[in-house]
């Protein structure tokens, strides 16, 4: 039985994009749809038995009609190819108000063939070309679904999280107890598991979020645990396998170094005990690239230094973030038009300058009255890192000037006293 596990499409993310002239859509939306198309093509060509989507179809809880249409087109292709598709509700799929429909509920309402939607916790028995499988769905649940008002009274966030962990663990345990051990089973959950390494979702978090311990999900009744919500693909446990598929496309610079794609899961149902194998299948996507340039004091050609750093990288059609650190005195020497010209073949670029402005150094931690003028001069020359030979000469000149100034002040005081 071959299964595709993916999650976190977030259709509607348009950061760093531009309008595509032929379709009128955001280029970033087209990036996500292109990745989705690769997954659907693979599922059809390889005759996958089940496609498992673990939540967050859209960025917004109120997606546009166009976003919904494009998502439905891909689900329809899977449905018409006879591939069962399981859709789990994520936190971005929930409506803003209780009682309103989720963003993917329409597939249940229309009773679309081969499409199963998990709006609430429960077990779905699904007939696939490779046999029957049980999928326990654990969608993202609001606190109000799990806890009554009297349960949360006077509790801080940590105490609330413990209460929610307890409730969610009980739900999983109860569903696992109902499973037929003769059939393969999967837990599909949209949750934040303790210990997971985060990616771009760190910038997309909606309020404070509850987390679950891996032990709350791990159960011998499951052959595989498919997770959504965290955008970095990773394996949290091996027995049974517990994985985050991550987002299918890079969404922002939080995903810059991550490979994107889906997990291909194989459950051998012909042997006892059942054997499960899985591997990550990469999907090409838009590249994010950060270029950092540190301009040193005394750089005679700071623009050339930046251009060399850009030319060392493959910026073609990438989303580029150029970060320049330079001293204040060199800022006016930068040729912005040349830098922008070097980035013209990117998909999108931003330039950030961190100008290091020189601050006046304090001569002493104490009050100025606590040191003599000559000591102040000596301290100043030391801070300026003047060579000992030159400092000796300057101090001698300084000493003479200070004496002349003091003698002049004393002469003026005597003349004033005589006049009085």
C-alpha cells in the first residue's frame, strides 16, 4: 500500500511575488500550485493508493474564490483518477467564528467521490486500490472544543496546555482502542509536537498555541503517524514512524535552507507484523537566498565588493535578500543603481543596509572634573590608538598649551582684581 503524506500548502501566501501577466495570479501562488501539480502527477503516474493531506490548505481562513477553485482542480484530478484523498482541517482552515464552515468542508457537502474530510476527531475506514486502511483524524481543535469555561477558570497558559494535552491524549487513546488490528492504520494529526524544529510557521503563528508530547501521539496501534503544522520536514520517532512532511513549497526566508516535498510511505500488508518504510520525495521549488556583505573601514571600492558577492551566487529567478553592513563614512560611496542592476534577473529582491554610525567615546567612567586636562588628553590619544612616539609629541604640545592657557587665566584674574 503506497501512500503520499503532505501538508501545509498555504495557498494565498504572496510575499515576494509579482503578478503573472498571462494568468493575472500572483507568481507565488503559481509556485505553490506548480509544486502541488508535481505531487498530483506523481500520485497518478505511480498509482498511489492514498493521498494524505495533514492540514492548512490556505493561508487565510477566508480564502478567495480563485484560491478555492485552484485547490479543487487538483483534488478533482486525484478523485477522477480513483485515488482516495484524505483532507485534514488545520488551524488556518478553521473559520473565524464557531458555526461557520471550514475552508475544505465543501468536499463533504458535495459528497465528492474518493474524498474524505476530517473536521472533527474520528476514524475513517477507507477503501483503496491497495486494500482497506484506517485513518484516525485529529484536526486542529479550538480550546473551546476541548475545555468548558469552568475548566479554564483561573488557569495560566501552562496549566491550560496541560489540560489540553490530557484531553487530546484521551481522544487518541479512545480512537486507537476502536481500531481493527488486522487492518493497517494511520494517525493523521495537525498539531505542534514538543521538540519539533520550526521553519517559516514561526512567522505565521496565530496566537499562543498548545503543544503535545510525542508520547501523547505514539501508540502501537498505528503503523505510521502523519503530522502537519510545522513547515520543516523531519522525523520525530521511528517506532512507529512519526513525521512532519513540512510545507510543499518555500513560503519565506524561514524556509531558505530547507528541502521541500512529501513523504512516500509504503505499508507491506502481506506480512505479519506489517512492515512500514518511508522516504522523503523532494519537489523543486522557488529558491530563497540571503547574501550578506560586510564592508570594512577603508574599503576603496565598496560597490565592487558588493557586486563580487552577488556574482558569486546563482541569483537567477531566486528570491534574494541582500544584507549590507558598512561604516557610515562609506554609505555615500555606494552606487545603488549598479547594485540593483546586478539583481535584475532575480524573481524578487530586497536590499537592507545596516549603517554603523560612529559614536563618541567617553573618556572616563567618572566625572570630567576628576581628571586633569593633560590626563584627559592622554586618555583621548589612547582611545584613538595614536602611536606612542606621536602621542609623546602631542602630549608635550598639549602640556605647553595648557600651561599657557592657565597662565593667561591667572593674569586676567590679577588684572581684574587690581581694577577692582
